[in-house]
């Protein structure tokens, strides 16, 4: 075990633990935000730079500070390391910069975005008091496309965290989903619009931190904050069968994996659980899901006034009809 | 004439061919090195004080000694011949006109590092150079300097020329390794460093062409002899590729420590500013390093003569100094527009960003757009401060140094030429008339 | 989106296939994906200097990798043309050092002579103009690349005319 100090809190963690995971063991405000790191996805992290922290003391052996801010998700803690997260003005400043960068090409159309209410970018921006960027140049735009019968891709909203490509690579066979082009022009694509179809592809929706990959069955049907999330399970041969049902009354609006307190799904679910069982009777409901602090709903950050579209629009829509409302986005 | 180490034989008729090269003492270092212990070759390079010629200037011998030889896994040497830093065209010169020097260096270096398969990663555009190198390799192989059991010593080495395909970022060593593995050139997160986890996950050393090409001389003449050339902190000679508004653009081998003024104005090197103009600014080590105005490139802030060496060029830090970098030396005369040039470089980094991390992917595009609007006469005074702020938010916060490389030219241009930016904002018409600002024809032609 | 299918059955000629095998054999066992970049160059050399979806799928089969892995790589590197190009692709460097020695003048002259803009192909299918970043020819500016060769010091109309004429006559000789 090694000792690390993060924002003046000393903890003991196993050797080889990253600064991020050490902070997560403590929890609360000292946990750096993560827009790309995802524990269960190998090779994730390092890209968004949201989790930058200051290392004021490298280790007990070599107490020199690190010359630059480091990505806490991919830097191992050392014995005697002293880390500053929110206690460092440099870190706070750099993170504001990261939010602003992520918004340079982001539409911020939260009122009409299906992710609103459970969006990591929205939370991240909110936490840093930034609603928009100072860039007033034209943003990159893409038409939304369907990647298969279940998933919609809104490339315009993608922050290129690469998580979905890792799901495609690590959870599914014969990856067809990937990242094309380079730099600011990079885009998520299946190139010739091949359908992404296999048992675990739905998890790409759950790992996507923003509203870039959304559930075609759920789009516009409702707002997450009007729904009651319930833990439920069923016997499933392909996966653990442990899910969250998003209910209004007895009606199942959508099925997702269970996100933990840092917003990560630990047990990925199969597409059958996600899309073939919209009847509550198929499920054994365990009880209401505790909404974690990561959600803007519980933090009361998102008010109904921000919703510009009439409620009827969401409730009136059903699975078959959503296509007609394509124009909205 | 000053000391020549790399280019001393460049004018010999036919030196491109194996036979002429060999007849003039070529490959002698292989004969010598293969009788030594590999680690003794590394020691010699350490003693030479050689610093990497690719840009960062990291001591080569030290890099070699970090290579994980203990684990017994295969080791690789990869030569970085991606040469894409604007202003830099020296490696190309070496490979085109004296290719066997690089091959000889690769053999000796591979032996020192105990590698049995080594790569030369050449930027894809150098198509004729790839042919030249492949031919040189074939010749060396035929003469028994490559392949199995080299010179009967039991040492085996295969040398592969790998082609890039147009991506500046693949000059960054970990992106280069990704590319060599047949992937997108996305820089890896360090640590682990290539010396431990490199090509195919194996211990790997990546070195610039020039760094490797100098190894034969060091082996033949000893590290001590090399260290005697140049200055105490900048041993040896360096290839400088000079371009811009000078009379004699080209590749020159200089002894480190040469006064900058002599390099620019003497007939032996750049031959002064073209068309009788005055000099305005210099980018001394490739587009990534800070631009300096005439007074600061010729003399340090303390009033001493600026020399062509790592320590003298960086004297004063970024406030008043710059870097030797890759040796891409770009000279600007009084007619050149700094804002325009800064925009041009910003466009370059925007185009070349791999897009992996958000500050660089988004920030490079943002900087380009702000600069474009200032250059076009649509800028506001506040844009200059915004630009400063954006570059500051990129620098130091990215995965690889391309982010820094994009930020530094912008920062230094504002630092040293702020009035010119302000002038563009206040007098856009005047700028356009003076050929500053984007000229009509180039606006039309922007694709 | 680049759903451009060539519609042709793609297959290397025997000579190209030999070369492909030789390239693939250079890498350690199991690391054949390293051949991807060189093989995509070979495809461009063999099939009209661009990469169709069919040809990329062909390479994927040859290397036993997923097509998306080929698309990802092909679109990352600027030397791979994802659309058909003319007989001669003129790639003009427009980065700083070339720019201060007249790259924009070279580009506008070419545009005027060929009556096309950058990114377009001349009506006779002979020339395509493309802007590229630094080609490491900064001291020999302005310049452009065409196939195997760098054409440097293109600082007068006369030199540009000569180059275009040379290329045109090369085309007729080879036909
Ligand atoms: C964006 C970027 C581009 C680079 N391009 C090159 C290059 O073209 N050639 C080169 O030798 N080094 C280049 N480098 C430096 C390499 O990463 C590496 O430091 C170098 O090849 C090491 O060799 P050396 O120690 O012999 O200099 C580049 C670095 C960065 C960050
Ligand atoms: S992805 Fe998030 S930040 Fe973006 S529009 Fe949707 S809810 Fe808003
Ligand atoms: S689509 Fe979502 S998960 Fe995929 S890279 Fe974009 S933001 Fe990340
Ligand atoms: S700094 Fe730029 S080039 Fe380097 S990894 Fe990040 S996005 Fe890629
Ligand atoms: S979470 Fe660490 S860089 Fe994205």
C-alpha cells in the first residue's frame, strides 16, 4: 500500500492505482471530472484532459513537483505523492479552458437534446460556470445518421472521447464502428453506413458521455427527469440481466445499464435486455434506483424552463413516429 | 571552412554508390564496432555528448542506456526520417546524397542496441529517397554488411524502409510507432516510454536520421574527439537547413557555437538577405520554436552575441530566447507579415493535429480562425488577448508536444510583434495595400 | 461520407502481388498489419492514385483485418486520395517558408492556366490541384510534388509552362 495526499486528504491505496482512482476511493469533490476515461474500457483515458491535476510533490523519494499538470486518469499515484485538484487555481483555470475547448464545436442545444439531464458535458460545464465559449466561429456540423435500427449518431455533439470505439472493439466482434479522418475533422463513423448490429452494441449509448449516441427507441419520447428509474433484473443468458428500467407509471420508456456513483456501467447489458423487453412483467423490479450525485437532475441544476419544446412533443411521440420529428434536431 | 563530420565526403563523385562510399573509408565503423562489446559502443556515444538532432535535443547516449536490455525481449531501433517540421529539410539531403552514411549508422547503432530488426520510417512523400535507401540497403547486404552473420561475427540485422503517408504528427516518436504498426498516428500516453514499451510493445529506441548518421564518426574517432567539436554543452556539428528570404538557401553543416550573425551574413552560409532587404525576424529551429525579431536573434537580451548552439539560442528562456530545435532556419525580410506567417503556421498545426486530445484538436482550429480574421481585417483588439489566452490553455495541457508546438509560435509572435497585430486591427486597409493581409488571389484560391 | 465504390473487381497484378507479399513478409510474425500503409500506397500506384472502398476492402482481406481498420488509417493520412484524381496530381506546398517565396503565386498561376480551382480536376482529366503542408523543400521554394518527383524553384511562368508541357507530353507518349 502507498500513501497519497489529494487536496489535503491522505489516503492509502494499492500500488499501481491511478490518481483518479485514488481520488474516487475518497469520493466527493476531490474526484476529478472524467470525460473520456472509463474504468472497464482498456486504453480509455488521457484524451479529454478534463481530469488534469497538479502534482505538487512527486513522491517521498523524489519530492520534486511535476513540471506540467498531469492527466489523473492515466498517471499512477506514488508513495508520498501530493496532489492538488480543486485546491489548485492552476487546475481550476486549466479545466475551465478544457470546458471551453470542448464547447468550441459543440452545439449546446440541450433543450432539444435527449441527453439533457444526464449529460457529462452539461455537468462539467455547469460545474465550471461556463455556459458557452468565446468562439463565435462556425461550428462543425453533421447530419444525424442512423447506425443500425437502434442507435442514432449525432456527430455534431460528439466530443471524441473514443469510448464507443472501445466498446465496439472490446465488447463486440467484427468491429465496424470507428473514427475516421484526423484532427478537428475526425468523425465517428461506420464508413459506408454499415449497421452496427450485434449483441452488445447498445452499450455504446451508455458509455457516450454526451448526446452523440442515443437510443432510437427513446428519442423524444420523454425527458429523463420525468421518469422513475428502477433497478430491475431478469434471467438472461447473454448478460447479467441487471438493468435500470425507466418508468412512467407502468410503462417502460427505456432500459439501460446500471451506472455507479461515478457514472460508469460496471456490468454491460445485452441488446435483448435493452430493447426486447419493454413490458414490466418481463422484469423483477427491485426498487427505486438511488440517483447519484453525478446527475444534474438530483443536483437541481436543470430547470424545466430551459426546455423550449412543449412537453406534448415528447409524450406524443412513440417508437414508430419519431422519424417525423427528425426536423427538430 | 569549419569542421565537417557528416558532409565531408558529400562532394566526392559517385558517393551515393556503395563502391565509391566504401572506397572512401565507408563502413569502417561497422568493422570496428562489431569487434567491440555493444555496451562499449553505447559508452562511446555517451562520452561524445551527442544530443538528439530531431528537435528535443535529448542526449542520445543516455536514451540508449535506458533501453530495456535485461528482460531479453526483442529490441528495435527505429530511425525517424519523417522530416515534416516546416523549415526543416536536412535529413532529406543526407539520405539523398550520402545514403550509405545512414545505413552505416543504422548498422552500428542497431548493434549497440542489440536489435536484429531495424526500421527507417521515411515520410511517404520522399518517394525517390525510399528507392535510394532500398537500393543502398541491397548493396550493403550484397557486400555482407547486412543480413545474417554480418562480417562473420554472428550478428544478424535486417533493415526495413517503412513509408509514411502524409502526417506531420508521425514525426512524434510514439505516433511514429503506432503508424509503423499500421495504425492511425495517434501519440501514445507516456509513460511508459518507448525504451520499455515501444514498437510491438517491445523496448525501442527512436532517433533522428542525423543523430544516427553521426554515430560511425564517433565510433571511429572516439566520443572524446567528438566532444571536442562545438561547445561544452553543444557537442559536434549540426546540419542547418536555411530558407526564407536569404541569398543562399540550402543545407549547411556548422560547428555548434557559430555566431548566428556569421551564419546569416557570411558567404560561406546564407549569404545575407536577398534583394538587398533588411532582416525582420528569424525562426531558428523549425516552425515550432519561438520567432525572434532581428535584435534578439543576433544578440541575447544581455547583449552577448547569439550563437548557433542549444544553450545560446535558448538563453533568456521564451521571454527573449528560442530553441535550436530541428535546425530549420527560416529568415524573414522586412516585407514579410508576421500575422500572416503566424496564421499560416496555425493553419499547419490545425491541419496536422491528430485530434486525440481536446485542447489541441479544438484549440488549433480556434487559433487559426482568430488569426485568419485578424489577417483579413476583421479582427478586434480583444481578439489579440483572446488568442493569447487560447494558446496558454493549449500549452502544457496536451498528450504530446504538438500542442506546445502550435502554441509557441503564436505566443512568441504576440510577445515580440504585438504592434503588428494591433496595426492589423486598426488599419486593415493599409495592411492590405502593403500586401500584408490576405491577398486577393489567395482568398480566391483557398480550398 | 465517402461511399464511392469503384464497381470494379479489385485484384493486384501478379507483379504487384509479389511486391505485396514481399512487403508483408518484412515484419515479425503476427505483425502483418504493419504492411497496411505501404500496401495502400501500392493500391494507389496500381489503381489510379486513389482508394476506392472496394480496394480498401481488398486490402483488409489480404491482411486479415476488419475493413474499418483500413478506413480509419486511410482517412488519417493526407497522401491517400479518397476521391478519384486526374492523371497528374499536383500537390503544391503552401506552408510558411514556401509561402514567403511565392507559393500563392504558384497556385494562382496554375489555377489560371488549368482553369480549375484547388481541389478540382481539369476537364481533360489530366490535372488535379491539391494544397499540401510542408514537403521539406523549404529552401527550394516554391515547389510542388507530382508522383515520384519534386519540382522545385517554380518561380516563373516560364518554368510552370515547361512543367505542364512536359507532363502533357509524357501523357501522350505513354498512351
Ligand atoms: C509533432 C512532432 C513532430 C516531430 N517530428 C520529427 C521529425 O520529423 N523528425 C525527427 O527526427 N523528430 C521529430 N520529432 C521528435 C521525435 O519525437 C523524437 O524526439 C526524435 O525523433 C528523437 O530522435 P533524436 O533523439 O535523435 O532527436 C517530432 C516531435 C513532435 C512532437
Ligand atoms: S450533449 Fe449534453 S451539452 Fe450537448 S446538447 Fe446534449 S445535453 Fe447539452
Ligand atoms: S460518440 Fe459519444 S462515446 Fe463515441 S467518441 Fe463521441 S462522445 Fe465519445
Ligand atoms: S497534442 Fe494534438 S497531436 Fe498531440 S495527441 Fe493531442 S491532439 Fe494529437
Ligand atoms: S478522463 Fe483523464 S483525460 Fe479524460
